[in-house]
C-alpha cells in the first residue's frame, strides 16, 4: 500500500492499535482531537513513551506532535527490531508497551531484544505473567512460537514500579493460516501468585482462596507462588494472581487481578477465580483479552481462508475489526453459532520484506 495514503481519526481511544496498524500497513496516520475538551488536553506521558518506543523499533519513522499535543501524525518507516531499552512511565504497566511489540516484532528486519522497566502488573493492562503464559503461547497457532521469550528479572508493583522484563522475538517471513474453531473443554488450570515486599503468606492465601473456588469444577489445578525479595522486588509492596485455563484443543482462557490498597489476599484469590469462570463461560478459542491478536494475525496471514471461534465479541474487538478494514481492506464474515461467533476472513498475504533470506 502507498505511504501517501493518510488515514484520519479523532480522539485518544484506540491510539495504540492504530499506530501499530499504520506501521504494518505502511500507511500514514493522523489522529486529531486527542482529549481536546479535557482540562488537561493532549497526549499523556505513556502515549508519548509509546511513540518513542515505536520510533526505536523502526527506522525512518517520522512522528509529528502538535504544540498542544492534541494532534499526532505518524509516517511509517521500516520495522527493524534489534535492541531496545526503555524506562516506561508508571501510569501504565509494561504490558501496554509489550502488546505493541508482540504485534510488530515478528515482522522486523532483525531479532528484537527489548528491555523494559516499570510497573509489571496493574488492573488496566495485561500483566507480564499473562503475556508470557498466554499471549506468546498463542503465537504457536500462527507458526511464530520458536525462540519467543519473556523473562521477568524484577517485579514492580504500583505505584512506584521498579520492575524489569526482557522480551526476545525472532523474525519470520510470513505467518501460517489459522483454522481453529474447536474450543474444546477445560482440562487444567495453571496460575502464578506473586508477592513483592509483603509477607510470603499473602501468595499462599491467594492460592488457597482460588483453589477453593476452582476445585469444585476441576481437580488439575496448580498455582505457583512467586515471592520476590530485596532488589528484585521493585519499589512498592503488592500481590496479585494470574490464572490460565487450557482446553483439550489448546485454547487458553485467562483472568488476573492484583491487589489495591487494603485488599485482603483471600478476596483477590476469590475474585480472580470468579473472573476466570466468567471467561470460561464465554467460551471461544481465544479469550476476550486476546481477540485482537487473533484478528490481526488472521488478517496478516496468507491469501487463504482463516477461521476461528470467539465466545462473544468485546466492544474493543468490534472497533478493532473496523480499523482492520480501514488499514488492510479486510472484512470478516461473522456468523453466530450456538452462543458463540464464527469469524472467517481472507488473509492479505502479508510478507516480511525486511527479513534476510537464507
């Protein structure tokens, strides 16, 4: 597609996905009216950091921000990958930035090795635990799992952060087509209960509460306790629980919760288990937090029919489908089927021209 094509949007919502799609489709994007009516108009610190991160991950990308910060223009360059090092603002977790890198890294010129520092878990973005145990594992459905790795070297709870992760992702020439419509039945549940700068018993109490809820349905449950001390525990006290249910066909359904001030570990464990049960009730081959990933990689697949099943389309995914149509001219066929929806599309035949041929 020509770089002269300029896609125009208004508002700060869905900013990240539009910037990522602009880089992948090689189309210039202009976003106006970013919090124009707000008392504090313009881009937030985490959005500016995202733009800096995308600049580091590419070569030749030009970003122009208006003096008031309410308008941004991105002219895409080539995705290069390579080494990236960044301190992330504590207003959003590292997961906010990792989602963008997971979408871009496989299509770079060289293997990406990114070191990010900041908050590792909050209740807004995906935690680094779920990205490691679900988001990256989902890539296997598209032939991308070889060599992909996320190491959590330090934990960092809100509000001060102090965590650190290292993300490694090799490049591929193209993704494989997806045909995944059998969600299967849940066969096991795994999880990670972490605690930083609090009593190690907090993690055990979360595990007991979660098992009390989930053992009524399935016996194969194993939740690891991950207690960090000293320099590796970040700058703030905190604890939380991430859960992943795996089905007989390999579908991953996830839920997580981290503690706010004054929360008891038992309440966090109970509520996280309830969230997982709600996600399982929704069904589908991808959970609500990873629908965007399936939609994007189906669009970037070869020119064959790709199909999958979702439990229910989230409002975020509905907007994601609209943006995919704008940037890639791809339309999905959506067919309701027994309290779930079947999605089918024809891939764009996207190939990574930057990858060196061997």
